[in-house]
């Protein structure tokens, strides 16, 4: 769960193989909005991530950590 937002969860993902990759985050949760955030769960300058039918498209560079704030429908 997100620290300051009861309607949100934070997902942290890590690229562990040293590759540049594109990945899709899929969930059965009722996601209303997805955005990149920092370790303090503050939204990143790049803003919202588009929600697509396949999920949320993420780009990783080698050994990169991404934090994604998923705001859920109530």
C-alpha cells in the first residue's frame, strides 16, 4: 500500500539481467491511473503512464529500478 494514499499501491520492479528491455505490467486490480514515482512515492516529472489493453508498458535499462504508483478505483 502507498504510504499517504489509501486508494493506491506502489509496485517496485527491477531489471536483473543487465539488458535493455520493454515489459508489460498486468494486474487484475481495478487500476484507474498509473504513474512513475520516486522512492518517497512522489510522482515523477514524466507524469502518468498510459493504461493500455495489455497493461502498462515499461522500459528498463540495465539494472534499473522503477517505482510505479497504481491508483485504484474505489
